[in-house]
């Protein structure tokens, strides 16, 4: 079952990555490019190699930036606004900031942001806490939580560091009380203005489990012990999700987490960890 889920996930990711690219004519040559900034002045990249060839586009005119021409081209494309070119180097960060400065003259959403931006998320869902429970005690538990997403909008806008706190608020066959604090990483496969599709993983989990040990069924291969103390586990969980902007800086989210849990014993049952929520920029 896990192999089937992973195969489908990889196929979907490959399709989404392909959908992110566009074909454009540059000096009579067809190039496959992807948008880095889209506004009055567009910045595109050819990221098929580590060199990250850069292109600018305005009024359907696309030009490649080189060491010989980039200052002249940027000056020509932005001649209607006074954008400083002092110490401007031909790299993704500098050119992206230059394009953002220009676009900010037309739309305030392109204004410079702090080095670290934060999104606050409120989430709820259902989980069978697959990594923690014996098979006979497997049950679905509702939970709620809060999350913080840290990212750099200018330089690493596809990458985020996550901090999440989760707590179940009902019980099933086993009267279980779970607190979890997780730290993870998120990569936005699709990162448009309105829609995000992302892969994420959790690599640190601090949790506390409380339950009545006397009613726990015996099960070989999975051993859990009640504890009022916090315990650290270094799992590697894999999941993903989507976010859609319904108002400015306000997103609805849906996640399927812990599709695969590496580094912990589980009960070989299909994992269930579905989360819905909302998040907004602080």
C-alpha cells in the first residue's frame, strides 16, 4: 500500500513540475523557462542546470541576461522608473530584488519583506497515530493544533521551516492523550500567487503519551509505554498538502501527512493523518 501511494505521489509531482514550465521564444530559439517573479516586469529562469540562466520579459519581449548586457537591458526595460543599479551583480538574488523594486512602483505587494517572514496556521484533523499504537488498538482520533511557518520571501520563497504543536481531543479504544511538538521542512512544488502545492517532512518529534496501560492489547513488534514525561523521537515522516489564497495573505489548507514514517516501529496499518486549516501572514 505504501509503495502504491509513493508511486502515485511521485507521478503527480513530476506532472506538476512539468506544468510549472513554459515555452518561450528567445532570439528565435525556443526555451523552456519558469517564472521567478511575475509582474509589470517578469523574471524567468532556466533552471535545467545549476547556472540558473536569467531572462526578463516585458510587453512580450524576452531577453537573456548576460555579463555583457544585463545592466543595459535592465536600464532599457525600466527606463520609465528610477531604479538604482549600483553594485548590481548578475545573480538570482540581486536581479530578483531589482525586479521586485521595479514592480513595487506599480503594485505594493512587491514591496520588500523582512529577511524572515512568518505565517501562523490553525489546524484540525483526524489521525490514527499509526506510529504509536498497536494494531488492535488502532482507532481514529480528532486533534487540533497550531503551526508557525518561517521562510524568506525574497531568496528562498519555495522553502520553509515548520514548527507545529498538536493535541488530540477525543479517545477511542484506548483512552489516549497525545501532545506532539514537531519540527519539519516544506518545499513548494507549485508556488503561484494564489495556489501552493508542497511536499513536507518532519524530522524531529517531541511527544507525550498518557493512557491506561492495563487495557493495551498485546501486540508483537509494537511496544508503547505510558509516560507523563516528554520523549524525543527522530522520525522522518513524508507528506504533502495544498494551500489556496481566499483573501489577501489568508489561505485555506489541506494536508495528508505521515504517508511514510521512517525510523519508528509501526503496526503496518495504512497511516491516516489528514489536516485542514487556515493560515495567514503575521
